[in-house]
């Protein structure tokens, strides 16, 4: 999760988020180079003494400053497209979790595991334990196995919500009447926090998501203790 004075992206917990961070840094570097160049040119314009009274056209410079930005944009467009298709790839998931957005909580279904289903409400501040995170912790956490391909199906029961986990690079809208799909791979154990990121009404800010990433045998233990 994001902690104090964290202005950048959170540390990644999945290979896709790692790629997203690489792409972010790459795009930012190109942005800085363009800003510095254009800033320098604009600044130097103030000290320009040349006057071209009879200048009407400059075919060559027009050609250069049209084609050059197009080539620079390709260096952003191609990696972006690569990442877009990489995020959409489904790699034989071993667990499928369905998350349903409600006003204002999430409910979850493990359809392949005896259809375990439960609601996941935020813990109100006055009920929070001393080690709990305000506005971020929930009553019922999702448990998922680490080092496994996980498929997430997202939908909603009332209005549009968005299932968003920054550390995993996941952000999928839950829309009533539709079923959206994404997948990820958690590469370390721990707690991963997320929240709804689609303005869904009065308590939009109070429907967080908590994933408990655990080793596979722990996950199996958890899922079978819920089966009885
Ligand atoms: Cu649900 Cu915002």
C-alpha cells in the first residue's frame, strides 16, 4: 500500500505492474526531453535579433518539424501498444474470483470452489483496531494464492464501480449487466490494498479492497475451511 510521502507509484507486486512502471518512466523521460528542448527554444526567442521581412516559406524546416515529432511519438506508441496487449492476455488461470460492486461494498464469489461467497465491508473508524488502516481495512478479506495466475471477473449490481489495486496494476470497471475480465500474477505474499475508482455515489470513498496474498497451501487451507 501507499505510505507516507509516497509521491510516485507503489512498489509492484506483479509482473504487469512492473512493466507499467517501466513504461511510465520511459514516457516520462521522453516528456522531460521534449519539455527541456521546447523550453530552451522559447526562452532563446526572447533574445532573437534577426528580422526576416521577406520570409514567406521554409519547406525544409516544416518537413523536419512535422516528421520528427511523429517519429518521437512512435517511441511511446509502440511500447504502449505492447503493454496494452500484454495486460489483456489470459494465461490459463488456476483461480477465478468474481467481484461484484454494490453501493457501497464489494461482494466476492469463488465460483469454482463450492461457490463460496461473502460481502466485504470497510471497517468504520470507531471499530478499527490499533493496527488497522483507517478507510482501508475490510471485515472480510479476499485470500488469493501467490505465484499463480488469477482471473478476476468484475461486474456490479447497481451503478458502475471500479475494482482497482495499484500494486498489482489492476483497474477494471464493474458495470451492471456486463462481465469484465482481467488477470494477474501476485509474486509475493502480503496485503494489497485497493479501492473503488469510479464515482459511484455518496460512499464511493468507503468501499476498499483488501487482498491477502498467501502461499498456495495456505490458500487451500483457507478455501477448505470455508467449504464446510
Ligand atoms: Cu464503487 Cu466508487
